[in-house]
């Protein structure tokens, strides 16, 4: 798409087979803003793991990460259908970016159950998206009801989130009903696209969507590298360069390389083009994939820092933090391929066998230590890459 600004363009559905469709410069800037939000959520989760509060930290991390992922995903699919790149579109997209930054600034406060800034940031993001859908409804008569359904559903849900915050802040919601209502609102959020698209489906571009998800995956891998580097820097400052430190640092790098290799083995664009009905499971399943990659970065940061500092967390917790992140990533990566690909590149036996080994390996932590366990997880993932690549080469012969 040209970088030359267009003052005013009628918003109409873009074709699903548009040639050479790629991410625009505005979308890349949009993703860059999300780097800040993901970094804030990951850093907060790493801090909670290091304090020995991994489970409570995980709950807060998943809540904040859902807001990040859902806002990113909603914009991504909207842009695939209605990107006009004119002044109005750019300004409304920048409003959403401002909301992301407010959300990122409020991420640390969630450690003490303060979700005010996160909710305000989410509200700003949703206002921008609602305005985009209203414009689409006005200017695209063929999909007017679909667009207005999106705008209505998002607006009602946003009122629900504000109500959830007010009830939480005033103490009306108990510690049990607060997360229960949160989950209920999430479920309704996930149902809005399916409800809206029942009228007339939007014209998202399969290869553009696949590229956008791939770019966000790379962002998360980069965040994991940054988080691990933070741990390395802490160990270096403490002058604690040991064999465990080197083992964890190298193993973490191998894990991230293996995750990248496995994710991009299956070109999703062709599958989404052939089986558009499978896009919901594919798209929604990426929440777990993205969250697992972000959690892996936080876990590796704590693991590296553990070699040079005294942390209030047991080695077993650190091992499981890494193992669960990797295992969830592997299983979900295979599962999201099933709805869109007749014969997924990842073999179920190999994936489930590797994931089972990864989940069980932390049990050896009391005998071997954290470094050996993480090295074993990295080796298992590297073997899965080698097996999958070899099997695909034989299949192609």
C-alpha cells in the first residue's frame, strides 16, 4: 500500500483475493506500540514468578494479556477487510494506539488488583474501533448490518467492562464473583464476531491475516529474547557467571529458535484460504500460543536471574514455568493447524510425545537442577524440529 496519504476514501470491503496484499506501514506501527504493552505484561509476570507468586501472577497476566491480544486481533481482522489508509482511518487507528499505551502503563498496578488504568486504556482502544465499524456500516451498504452488529456488541461489552471495574472497586464483587464475571465477559467478547458475521461475512484476506499473525509471533519471540537478556544482564551485574548460567542462556536461545522454526513450518495463508470456516478456531487458538510465548520469556528471565540472585521461588516452580509455557505452545500450535490443514506438518504423535516429555521433565529438578531441566526441554524441541523437517522432506520425495 502506498505511503501517500489519501484525504478521504469511501470505506468498502476489500477483495479476499487481492494480489500482493501485505501489512501496511500503519499496521507495522500499530504492532510496535503493542511491543510496549507486551513488555509491560511480561515484566510484571516475571516479577511475580521471582517473588514466588507464580499462580496468582499467572491469573493477572492472562487478564492483561487478553486485553492486549483481543484489541490487537479485532483491529487486525477489521483492517484486513476495510483498510482505506485515509486520514480518518489513520487518526482512529492512532486513537487505538494511545489506548494501548495507557493499558501498558497500568499493567504493573494489576499486581495489587488495580485495573483502573488497564480498563481506561481498553476503553480508549474500543472507542476507536467502534468508530471504525460505524463508518464501515455507513459507507458499505452490503455489510451494514454486520458492521453495526460489531459496533453494538463492542459498545455493550465495553459498558460491561466499565461496570465490572466499578463493582470491583466498590467491593460489590467478592473474590469469587470478580473472576467469574471476568470470564463471563470474555466469553461474550469471543461470541461477538461469530454473532456479527452471521449476517454477511466480512472480506478478510487469508494471506494478509496469516502474515499479521506471523509478525505478532515474531514480536513475542523478540520480547522473550529481551526478557531473557534482562535476566542475563542481572546475572552479569552480580558477577555470577557459572555453568548453570551459560546452560540456561544457551538453552533459552535454542528454545526460541525452535519455537520460531516450528511456527513457520506451516504456511497458514493457504489453509485459511481453503477453509475459511476454520478461521475462528485458528484465530482464537492463538491466544494460548501468544500467551505461552510471552510467558516463556518471563520464565526464562527468572531462570537466568536465579543463577545469580537469591529469589523467593523454588527451582521446581521455575522449571514448571518454562515447561508449561513450552508444552502449551507445542500442543496449541498443532491444534490450530487441524481446522485449516488436511495434513498438518506437525505430526500429532511427535508433538504430544514431546509435550508429555516436557511436562514431566521438571519432576527431575530436585536431582538435576533447573539448568539441566531447561537444557532437556530445549533438546526435546530441537529434536522435534529435526524430526518434523526430515519427515516433511521424505513426504515431498
